[in-house]
C-alpha cells in the first residue's frame, strides 16, 4: 500500500528540505508544487492528497489564491490545509483562514513543531 501523499506548496528551500526530511521520517510521500494551476490539476486527480502544507510567503504564486483554488477543486475528499507564514503578517494569515486553510501558524511554530503538526493534519477529521 502506498504511503499517504502530502501536498507541499513551498518554494523556500530551507523549509522544503525540512518538510521533505520530516515526511520521510514519518513514512509519508510528498508532491511539491508551487503554481496554482498545477495544484488545481493535482488536487483533481484520482490520487487526491488528504493534507496540504502551504507557505504563505510563496514567491511563485499568490498563496491565498492557491488555498482558495485548492478548496474549490472538484475532488470529493476533504483536504486538510495547514498554512504557515510570518508572525507579523496578520492580514495574510487571516486571509488564508478565510480562503479555506484549516489552520495557520507562524513559521517559528511550524519549524519547531513540524512532526506534530503533520501528524495532527493527517489524522482523520
């Protein structure tokens, strides 16, 4: 049986390395994407991820729009979305929640508690 797939929408190499290493330790697979269209296409496939990590400081696209697109995808399975961003970017963090993120945390919390956050996100809703 294939391991569950976590959709990783991150283009910061530091966080990407930390996330992929943590996912490997938790025996989870990842699919790394950074563009809204690619995220939508992937979310609409038969292999829908159950969990997504979104960096709100994404440089390749508008992270809030990516969350909105992910929420609007036509898949039938709900996707848990964990977004993380700068603790001072209160407006962006609020916009992410309004766009459909299930939880938004500061980057410092994300970095310190990554394994626990992933395990919580992968838990059945």
